C-alpha cells in the first residue's frame, strides 16, 4: 500500500534537467568559438539586409537574397533560424 510513497523519499537526488542548447556557449556550439550573440553575429550580411529594407520600404521580395545570405551566415555559426 505504501510502496508508491517510498519513491518520494528515495535517497538518490533527482537527476538534473539537461541543459538547453545555447548557441552563444562555445562548449555547446563549436561553430561559434567566440561566443557571439545573435545581435553581434554576421554584421556584414545584417547591415546589407537592413539597408535593403530601408531603401525598398520593407519589400521582402526585393530583399530576399539579402535575407537568405544573412540566414545562411547565422546558421553557419550554429544559430537556429
């Protein structure tokens, strides 16, 4: 009858939860050895993408190539885009 309650007071501590993937942690993500945060990664493609959006008034169709290049750059650093 009390066997289900005995597991509550077991002598072994609960196992820790697995760490969540952190792309800025070089130990978890060898593709990003400098530990860059998303805001600081790929500045060249980011500025080209932003400039296109400013010039074209936010037209995604005309800026698709710049967006694709920026996404590729971010993924190459291990970010999940």
